[in-house]
C-alpha cells in the first residue's frame, strides 16, 4: 500500500530536519508547541480528576448520613400508613432498603449553652438499611431504646455544648403546652449515649439521633413523618423518585439526595466548568503556537513548494502537506498529555505523599481539612472532551498557514533561488 505523498512530506516536515540553524529553530518551536499541548492536556486531566475525587469524597460522607430518597408527608405531619408506603417502595427493583423516621427541629441545651438542632427519630433495627451512619456507630445506636430517652449527637454539636457520653442535655420542642399561665415549652432531659463523626460539618454540628418512638412522644406525633430509602445505584435516584411518584399511594412528597444539596452540587459543577474553560485556554495557546511554527516552515519551504507545484502538485495537496504537519504535532502532543495526565491522576496517592516528604510539607493538614489525602477520580466524560478539543484546536490552527502555503506563486518563489 502506497502512502500518499502529502502524508509522507507532512511527517517529514514535522521532524524538521536540522541541516541548518533556521531549520533547527523551527524544530525547536514545533517541539515547544507539542510540549505546551501535552502539558495543557495533562493539567486539565489532573485538575478535573482531583475535583472529581473531592466531590466523590464529600458526596460519600454526605450519603453516610442522608438517604438516597426520602418520602414524607406534607407539613411535617405523621404519615397515614408508613408500612404500606415501604411495601410499595420495595416493589421498585432499585430499592434495597427502607426505614421509617421522624424529622423535626428543636433546641438542645446544656446549662446556659443552647444550640439549634435537627432531630431525627430512627428505628435502630432498620436504620442500617438506609445509611452507613448506624453501621459505623452500631454500639451507640443500639442504646437507643423506646422510653430510654437517649440521644446520639454529632461530634461538633457535642463539642459546642461541652458534653460527653453519659451527660444530660435538655431537648426543647418548638410547640409548647398551653397552661393557665400561658404557653410553656415542652422540655425533656436526654442522656448522651454516644457521638458520631460523619466528616460532614453540616450534620456533625446539628444532627441529633434518638429512638423513633421517643421522638413521636416528644413531638406528639401519631407515627413516623417519613420513610427513607436506599438504592442499589445512587446515580439513579432522580429517575427512581419519578417512578415512585407515579406508583405510591397517598398524598406524599418525594425528595432525592441531589435535591437536598442542590446548591452545593450546582456550585461544584460551575467550578468544574470554569476550571475547564480556564485550563482549555492553556491548550489553545499551545495549539495556536502552531500558527507561527507553520508560517516559518512555509517561508522556509517556499522553494520546495514551488518545485512541487511545477511537478504538478495541486494547491489542495500543498495545503494537505502542512495540515498533516500541524495535525501531527497536535496528535502527538495530545496523546502525550493524555498519557502523562492519566499516569499522574491514577497514581496521585503515591506522588503527592512523595512530594510532601521531599518538601517536608503537608498539602492537606489533618487538623484543618477533613480529607487528609489528595483524592483523584479520572472520568471518561472529562477525558474524551479534553482530547477532542485539543485535536480540534490543533487542526484549526493549521488552516491559515496551510492556505498561505497553497497560494505560493512558483515563479516568485524560484526567482531568487
């Protein structure tokens, strides 16, 4: 099979022979362009992979406390038939766990210290089916028995109130009792059975767990306020929520985990887009360095172009030669950047500790950040667009110089040779 001469000459010009100092300089500029594309692509892959890793870490910590889907009655009222709701929900093949709960807001007091809290009444026998929090703190959760009035506090909430296991705290319900002397708030002393550390400050600083029957008594409810579900695939939560909305009976509201933290996830996605755009400019600058490289190559090869034209080469073929040259630089740079970026992204858990040891520094101090190791999660949905954009930018950068090469007049080019 004979290789088209446009391809052969384009590849030969890519190597830019070093017979003269001028050719050597062109080769250097071509190499710098290739290196710039490679570093830009690698930087994009590494940064987006690390951002994906942080997002996954925060999401996993959040889902250790928050269930995939919550089904609840409007206005915080008790559900009419929670057992029927759980049975209907389990019919969906994606649902692998269900548990009732009571959710309410209250004040938690210890002496003069008082803190707003999100109270969650749980069934210790079924809570492990819907979150990892019960499994990770099984000993403390097991002490939540009906009538014991014990609570499990988030570690930050316990620290704020200055309480430890065995101490007493006062739970103040928002709706009080009406007496001849006026409205008196309902108070109940609770014993701290344990603390939990989910790694998510929002919940560690506000969440209070107690037995579901105790919560019903304190807040004067006739039953659970909702049902929490766990799915086999958390990414299907939105679709499953829509399916359940069409199959569940009764006047119920459904909320999946992406809706509970919509603002945070939207902010992360916006940040990823902005980082993608900013780092793509690095690739664009490197790609358009090809313009200057090809312009100098065309100027250097004017005599060669004229000879090819006199031998019958068409302007289209001349343009193809220099398109191939620029495209080769873009392809080599892109694939080199992919290899470098993926190698670092998949081994960042080894590379970062080595750099920290070398520099005697810590990038993520344990006493400041909840995540002490640099996470990384390369995703195909990020890598493919990066490679395509890099190749397209390199190709576009070749068009103008290649068109200039095809417009070279053979007579003018050979006049001074």
